[in-house]
C-alpha cells in the first residue's frame, strides 16, 4: 500500500468504528479542504452514502463562495445537511464586524456557543429540504453525542493534544489532561453515559497529504484556495472579516502541492491568515476547551 492508501484506510476505519459505536452521530463540515476530504472519506466508507447529518455552523460572515459551494454539494450528493446559528447575537449585533466584540469574543459567541447549543439541540437547527433546496427548521432536535471533526494535529498547537476519540463533558468542555491513551491503534470508545465525544479521523494527516489526496481523488474544493490572477489565494478559510489570503500564484492543486513540497510556507503557519489566532495569546486552546472545533 502507498502512504496515502494507508492513512486513507486508517481514516475509513475510524469513521466506521464511530458509526458502529455512537447512536447519535453527526459530522461537522466547515466547508474547508480538511472537512471536505473527511466528507469524501465518509462517502467511501459507506459506499457513496453518508449515514449521518452534516452540521455547519453559519456565522453569517462566511465568504459567500463557501456557502454557495456548501449548498451545491449538499444538493448534488444528497447530503443530510444541517446548519446552526446564533441568531440572537446576530440580531443584537454582538459581533466583531459591528464593533461590539473582539475577534476572539466573536468566535466564542458565533462559533463556540452556536456549536455547543446546536449539537445539544438547545438551539434551532435548520435542515435542507432537497425538494425545494431551502432550509427548514427542525422540530424537536435531539442532541448529537458523537461528533466527527476534521482537525489535524499539525495545523495548530492545541489540536496536537487531541486523540482520535476525545471525550468532552455534556456541555462539550474539553479537559486536555483527561484524554485516554491510544496505543498501537487501540481506541477507547466506551465512555460513561452523557459523555460527548469528538472523533478525529484526520488527526495525523498533514497539510501536504490533504492536498495530495485531493489531487489523487479529484475532490472538488472551494475555488478560493486558488489564485484568481491577483497573486494570492486562501490557505485556510473562515469568516471574511478575519480571514486573509497569502501570497501565492498557485492556480491548481498540483501547483499547491509543489509550493508545500518545496517549503514555500515552511516558516509561515497554515492559519497565519486567520486574524483571531493572532489576537489570542494562547492560540485557540482557550476556545477549544470551551467546545470550539
């Protein structure tokens, strides 16, 4: 087996194990390259069908091309597509773009709070109606106790402390010091009732491997990752007030791979274009302890 086949097989195994062990399972889809690779792997793992909901947290400040891409793939692949949103904070303009919060506080409000309450079923969830292409409010949403997330250990410091199966409290809080050991591909999936578990099938993938796999599989990704003639492209995607492109002339996946293989970004963090990371001296660990993805 090639290296890509080996890590693909491991991720497929994790996805199937999660599906067999957790009755109320969902997958977070940020629309970025990592979670889209994870979605592709899920389709492979279950023979073209994704047997659990895809959950997106919509801050209302995502780059428009991201939302258009989300809805197009949801229709084409017949995904069980759900989104959650902090409608109250948006109505009250408690956001960074409105000048009411710092970037980190805005992330906590529009992402962490929205994610935790969407997963728990405490806040409304909106599901795509494939007959109309519109989103309708779910009635009586039930909590998701197992949540598949596309984080990678090499992307950002706090993510390197994760496990493939990472327990949280009922409120999604993360105790970094209380993680089960995972030795020799032995994974703990038997947790106490009420435990919320995050599952990370891509944990040991690298940025280069993600792009190599996208190239091999011809996975469609958001065009924002490619230079459109301005000598810049997005390396990491988020909300438009806090996400900035990097200097790059890569217009295709193979050109991105060349950039990564030759060390163009060796001294530049993958999330260097995410302004909230620079604002929080602790990286994202504080937010992630509270439930952030």
